[in-house]
C-alpha cells in the first residue's frame, strides 16, 4: 500500500508560499509533495510579505525525470 498524497489547491499553495517566500532569498523552485486539484489554475500570483506579489506556476511531476523536465522548461521561458 502506497503513501497517501495530500490534495492541494490554490488556497493551500498560496498559504504555504506566503509563509515561505520571505526565506527563499530569490530561489525560483519550490517542490511540494501533493496532488494539485484538477481544473485548478496553473498560474497565479501570491503575496510575498513586502507588499509585492510573485508569479507561481504549478507543474505536476511524478518522477525525478519529470521534475528535471519541468525545471528545464521553466529555464527556457
């Protein structure tokens, strides 16, 4: 029996990032274990704590190869 994967939505991701962005020091990748809800927005912005907002893009990957591919796609944009 596999481990349960928590279901995530925009509200959960926003809350997580709002508390973590102040400590990221410009990092551009944050891995979150979970399954994003079907039909949820794949791009949105979240507050950074200093009055600004930061763009977020959700990418679902189920393997290290998938994560690497998503990161390479991000860098190519």
